[in-house]
């Protein structure tokens, strides 16, 4: 299965209007955003666990990145409420579950081959840094090999300077709404811009964003499977 698999193209998905699809595991559904492969795949998805659901123990051959959007996600290492950011490196094994239910942003098989770090962050207790314009604050989550992942908060009325993305960019609007020259993006919007893109963003109402840059075309564990 290939979905939004041409990384030279701009992609926009409003997940609020997309249907949830059943996964092979009862009680777990997903909204695919991009995907290369079948059940083992390089993929970006929203994943929803019903209350009391769980996955059998499994190994992540290419690594797994998780941002907990709602509820509480659990595995052998602990319980992770909304705002938690997790990285399970290639070769790691776990048995995920959720007692109350949860919604996650999940990226599979997108670790760099030399990135073996395990990471558990609670963003709700971390310190935000000032951005380069008034009203913008940044919470870095992870950086490796030129690929950066962060949360960005724009206060109402914030207008960013024009930005260039030589290594591409991916944005998920967690709260509020975002806009640029190409359109307006409410909460639940997922946007992927190719290498060499640029834009000037602003938010009239304020926004909270998940942002990853520098990863389009960067080497990943998935490349070795081809």
C-alpha cells in the first residue's frame, strides 16, 4: 500500500474529516497519513486505542516515534498521558495498551540508521524557549543528523518570518488554527512540505503545532529494506 508516497509533493490532510479504519488488532483504529508498505510499513498515522485495548508484544525493526494527543498510553516502561513524546529505537520491543483509551500520532520506520536512542519526555513539565518573533515559543523534543522535532506555540496574532525548508517539513496542528499563503489549517490538519519549500506563517487565533524538519529524503532504516 502506498499513500502520499511522493515526497516531492505537498500534502494536506484534514484528519477531522477522515474516517477511522480498523487495524488488524481489535479496539485499535487508525487514520493513515502517509505509508510505504503493507502491515510492516514506513508510515505516519493517527492511532486510536479504545478503552482497555492492547497490542500483543512486538518488535519495532525500524523504530517508532509517538506523540500522545489524548488519554493515556501505556507499555512496560510506564504510563504516558497527553503531551508525552516517546521514541522506541530500532529493535526495541513492547506491549502497548491503554486502560482509559488514547489517541496518538505515530511514525514508524523513520529512525536514522545510526539513531539508537530511547526517549521518554513529558512536554507538560518542560521549559519553552522564545522564538525568533514575538508570540512564538518553541519546545525542542529531539534532534539527530539534521532532523529536528519540536512543539511550537503561536499566541493569537503571531506572524512568523518567511522560512525555508531545504530538508522539507511536516506539521500537525494540535490546537487552534494556522495559516500561510496557501490556506488555513484548523486543528487536526496534517501538512507535509517537500524539500526546498518555503512559507510565511501566521495565526490569528493562536496555535499549538508538532513540527518536524530536515527529514524528507534523509536516510532511514526503511531504506535498507528495499
